[in-house]
C-alpha cells in the first residue's frame, strides 16, 4: 500500500480535518542506463573538482549561489532551514475562489487528501460544500522543505490537492507574436465559422480517459522485449517512416478542407483509429485477389500453347517414320 508523504491537517477558519497527503500520479516512464558501447559496462558519474580533476567526497560538498560569473556565496544548511516555513504538516486554506477563475497553465501536480480516522464528517462537509458553491480553496502546503501554493478541490469522492505555479513562473503569452484584433481582419467568412462549428460538433464525444494510452511507451516496451529475446540486442526493429518537412500544408481553401473533413467524418479519439487497419487489410486482400484473377487466363493460355506444340511434334515424328 502507498505510504503518505505526511499526515497532518487540512484547515480553513477554525475547522481542522486530519488528513494524509498521498501522491496523485504514477510514473510510467521507461528509464535507461548509459553504457560504454565497447564492453556494455555501466558508466559512473563522479563528483570531481573542476580545477584539479580529483574526486570530491560528499562531506566536502557545499551549496553556493553564483551571483556573478565565477563569483559564489556559500549557503549553509542553517540558512536554508531558517528560510523554510515552520508548518510542515498542514494545508492552510487562505481563500476560496470560483473554480473556473484559475487558468489551466497554473495547475502543475496532483495529490490526494485522504481523511484520517473519525475525520470523515469534516472531510465530506468540505467536499460537498465546495461542489455546491462551485468554489475551490487556495492554500499553502509544505512538501519536504519547500512551500507551495496549491488548490484544494472536489473530484468525485475525493478532495484533490493540486500544486499551483506562481505567476512569476509563467511566460506571458503576450511575449509571443500571436494573432490579435477582430476576426474580421483575418477574412474568416461566416460559412467557414459554420462549417468549423459543424465539424467540431460532429467530432464531439464524452471525455473517457481510459480510451487514451501512452502508445509511445507501449511501442518502446515491445522493442525492448524484442531486443531481450534476441540475446545481445541484435534484433532488427522495423523502421518507421521519417517525418516529412512538407507534411504541413499552408491551406488557403479552408472551405474545401472543412468540407472534406465533414465528408470523411474524421475523429481524433484513439478508439476510432482501430477500424482503419481492418479496412486496409480488406483492401489489400481484394487487390491480391484481382491480381491473381488477371494472372489466371495467362497461365491457361500458356498451357494450351505447350500442349499444341507437343501434338505438332508428335505428328511430325510419325510422318518421318
């Protein structure tokens, strides 16, 4: 069973709810080791002095801040500890805001708050009140030694805590060249808006997270299995087509493109991609059958010519005798 990151309390006003902070994500990335290609032995990274090249033991390593090029100030453990907040085991809600008022770019990492023993009443009270009012709590939480801004929100039967990015951590979209101004300045016709709306509606579906999978990880796992079975990693893996630079087209006729999309009824969900393979297989079988049918008359004609030639040869030999 997963262990809590810490056990403490969730507080708002004078109400304190005993909770445990649990991880809300599961890492599934495939990790690699770096090897020496000559003998396939692992490569070890060492801590060495940039001047002398000698290895430095952990006890002699200190943290420092580079305030100018090549100039450092050493920061002691006591300095870091004094900057850390005193409260390490609580989620202190400072305000409640409308659920839709926080931009999606602020959300960073999820956790799950699990109620402690005999704390279910306060937990359910906060969860259901947040659902009813459409609010989420803005709080501060300390994880290990760092303080984070976070949001506390209801999701089904859970209270979810999501770390938030500070505004200073986000790039202002205005820093980039983005299309601004009235839509009329881009010469978008009403028909194009109508067809785009129709296309989006035709492709609309319920959000079903289980329909989406990390396909890159699955394919990479299969490649790894193939390498392992080959003993020595010499098995050949089919090449995938390289991305063409001209694959992206600067489409001018949006109406024609939208019309074709509507006719094809193109859908993006993963579940809709599967039948394409079956259709391709059926097409390939039909093509093979047609080719075979074309070849059959030619074979029959060749056989007839061979038999006729044999009969002529037999008659010639009889006359000669």
